């Protein structure tokens, strides 16, 4: 059961450290993660907390984000180390430990991989990854399609989301972290076998 006082503390921190827009995004992602956890038998409390806090480090100075990211004992590849937009996920997974004393490995993992995904992705991490893409505030071109997939199947939605993310990176000439390709391969294999 979520402790309202604790959630209030998280929200107060986010309100102070994020823009209004990103604060709203965080609350929406928490709601979307909770819904997905309900639908797919995930842990709803963890989904809400990880969704709420997933972008907690997003508006810190890039140098501070990198400093926090360097503390992570979860693999950080060179591509992530040089791509500023990717720092905040790794930094956030450290910040929740130091700021809030969160030690729950599933929550930490879900925050850490919410931008890049990874091999053998746990259910909670899949839920937060997708919630970030389908939250109410999102309005990119294919968001309706993505929301439909997320209603149909968690794996199918992950597969489509990774295809979308990889194609987008390729079209922009960006490098792709190996863990993203490994995640894609996992879900592509699953889709072939269903
Ligand atoms: Fe993020
Ligand atoms: Fe986000």
C-alpha cells in the first residue's frame, strides 16, 4: 500500500526540482505505469513510484547528472556516457537512493533503463519504459498507435516501441546503445515465436 506521506515527499521534491511541464509528465507516467501494472499483473505500488520518479534527475546540471551516473553499479556503456539526454536515467537511479533512501532494486532498475531498455528486461522496467511513451501528456505522431499496442500486449508494445526508438535514432544518425539492441532482439525473438 502506498504511503501518502512518502508520495507527498516525492512530489514536493519533484515540484521543487522540475519544471511544471515535467512535473505533470512525471505524475502522468506514474498513472500510466499503475494502469499497465494493473493490466499486466505487475506490482502497482512499485510501478507508481518508479513512474513518478523516473525523470527526477532530468533537470539537474549535465555535469551533476554525469557525476551521479558515475556512481551506478549497473552497466553504463560509452554511448550513454557521451549522450547528455541519456544521463538522467542513470543519474535518477542513483538520486533516488541518496535523496529518498530507496533501495528497491526493481524500482532502481526501472528508472535506470527507462530511456534505453535492456536485455532480459524485468516486467516493472518494461512497464515504466512504456508508461513514459504513452502518458497523457505525450503527443508525438504515433502515440495513439503506441497506446493501442500497450492495451493489447506488453511484449508487442515493447517490440513496437523499440522498433520506433531505433528507427528514430537511425534516421537522426545517432548511435544506439548495445543494451537497446539487445532489448530489441529479445522482443523480436518473442514476436517470432508467438
Ligand atoms: Fe526520461
Ligand atoms: Fe519521462
